[in-house]
C-alpha cells in the first residue's frame, strides 16, 4: 500500500531534489536566481493556458517555459538589472491567476501548481524526472567550465573566436525546462526553495566549486527527505513543509 | 621576428572615437609599454585589439591564428563564490608552476578569502599562464606590493623570452622601465 501510494512520488521528488540544487548553483553563479521563479510562474501560466485550450497541461507548461528560456536573452539585453526576469515572473503570475479565476478546471490545477502536488506524481512523471534529471545533470557537467569562464572571464570566448551565446541560450533553455518540470510536480515555491536555498547556503560555506555543488546537493536531498517524512507524519501539504524546513535551515546555518 | 600585431593610424573608441591615431607593431618576444595620462584611451586601445571596442579609423591586423590573452582592470566577480585558486587556474588552462611561494601554498583557499593583492595576482596569473601568443595587460601592478611587482616583472620577461608578445598599459614608470623593450606614449589632444 505504502509502495503504491508513496514510492513513486517519493522517487520523483528525490530526483528533483538532486537536480534542482545543482541547477540552482549555476543560476546563482550567473546571478540569475530570479529567473528560476520567473520560469516557474511562466510554466504555471502555460499549463493553465493549455488546459483551457484543451491541450495537455504538462506540454503547455514545458512549451511556455521553454519559449521563455530560449528568448530571455533577447529581453535581458534591453532590460538589465533582472528586469526581464521580474517582468516574466509578474506576467506569468498575472496570467495564471486570471485563468484560474475564470475557468473552474484551471482553478483546481492552479491550486495544485502553486501548492505542489507531489503525492499525485505518477509513473510518467517519475520517468520524466529521472530521465530528464539525468540528462540535465549530464548537460550541466558538460557546460560547467564554459559557464564558470563566462562569469569570471567574459572576454575569454571572444578572444578565442568562440561564440558565447549558444552556451548562454542553451543554459537558459535547460533551466527553463527543468523548472517547468519541477513546478508541475513540486509546485512553484517548492521548486524555487530547492533551487535557491541549498546553493545559497553552499556558496557561503564551501571551500571550492566542487565542494559547493556537493554541499548544495546534500542540503537539498536532506531537506527533501526531512520534508517528505514530516509532511506525511503531520498530514500536511508537501510544498510548504519543504519550504519552511529549508528556510529554517537557512536561517540557522546562515 | 614574427609580427603578431600591426596597427596603422588606429583610432579606437566605444560609442565614438576616443584615441589619437596610433601606429604600433608588436613582434614575438617583445614587450611594448603603452603609457600616457588618464583619459587618452590606453585601455580602449587594448579593448579594440581584443575586439571589445570599435575601430573607427586606421588598420588593425593580427597575425592569423594567434591566441590573445587579456587582463582588464575589471575585478572578476568572485566574492561570494566558492571558487578556489586552483579551480580558477584550471579554467584557463594556466599552470600553477612558477607562482610565488606566498601564493603557491594558498591555491586551495577560496578566492574571496585571500587578500586583495593575492586575489589580484591569482586572477592575473590565470591570464598570464593561459596559452596565448599575445598578452594584453591593463595596469597589471595594481594592488601588488614590491614582491609582487618584482615577481611579475621577472615572469613577463621570461614569457617574452619564450616567444610571446606583450602589450602593457601601466602608470608605474619603474615597472614599465624594467619590463618593456620600448614604450609608446599615447598623446592627449582633440580626437579627430
């Protein structure tokens, strides 16, 4: 019974708890952590829009976030200081709330997206989280040196005659798709807390980059395990429990 | 000697011309100093050679296939990031061999836990020791104490003897005198 009810959601969330802190470390490196929240809101709006249009919400969420990730760089050139992310976040939130307010089915899904619906994760989502997560981690490993160089020595690519934009756009797209997937499963704030808090703590404590990635991953995974057990024991929604646990951990460690 | 860079009547700038016309040649194994008062566009010339700033007039020719290295006065944003000196050097394929002893044993410490001078020298070293045929250095002695300047001077001479060309912008007259084979003074005045 436990197996049927909880093992699939548990493993689905665990896969994301491993992926998101690592992804968040690179978002923090690039000073783009706000983009994570923007992608989550855009994914929520896209999922609701797809539902209203009679399409699969998951596809709508992934498509909307993917579009935002692929085109974000066009806006951020003109809208500096994080304004592009703030506008995406605000626009995504407004559209999602309006859709939820005007369509009964969208209202139900809207609640699920913002609160998190981990316990309803099915085998398809488990496959996406494990397969997509493994692919994303592999891509991040390949991109890691380029992302670090682009941040610390931004002229390096120009001097070597290498175009930097494919790496930047590729990373944006990867981050957007990962956040869309995580939003569908963990909810907006559950996904954001795993992307933001573990890397924030790891950046303060770790001795080097590799140790920072390991520490972020450990904090994310431990926080997830604790939150999963706590939410079940107290019969509370998972997303807020995870977020409160990570916030408390952050305040204590920081 | 192999000519690495040739500029004739080069006028560089960002939105508009910001330098007087400059003639410049750098050959392999040569260290050329570029001096002049603040605001004459020394850093802009380096930026134009590196492809960051615009060339408004004149010609700028680089030897085909040469690899450039550029050190700017911008401080790499490493504060708050868990990046060690060893990781920094690995990023640019720079070797730690030859680092001064006061830095060699601090490679595994986070960059933002080092002193300003130590951090500057390590970020400079990551550029100096990266594979490059022509190095462009902008005020490399900033933040360095006497020991740092002496080590840098010796290293740049060694780098030139091994065949690299160097263009060095600096206000430090003693350093320029010690390290450069010749010096070009960029003139002030109205920009055409």
